[in-house]
C-alpha cells in the first residue's frame, strides 16, 4: 500500500465512522497515554524525533 492508496482509503471513510487514535508512549520505564500528559510534556513529546540505532 502506498501513500496515494492510503489517502484514497481515508477519503472513502465517512466522517461519522472515524474515531480518534489513542497514542501511548514509554516514559521512565512505563507506558502512558500522551493525552494524560500536561501541556509542557505534550509539547516535548511533539518535538521528539524517532531514531533507529545502527546495527
């Protein structure tokens, strides 16, 4: 599936059938939903960049 197919698939879903995706992250050794973070921690989470450790 490529980006074009994904965009087309999303366009086919009626707005009333869509639902919010809950995002969780690992903080200090345990998992928490990002929505439960305070505004400062949410901003910090938004600035994070994923990385892959070279093998």
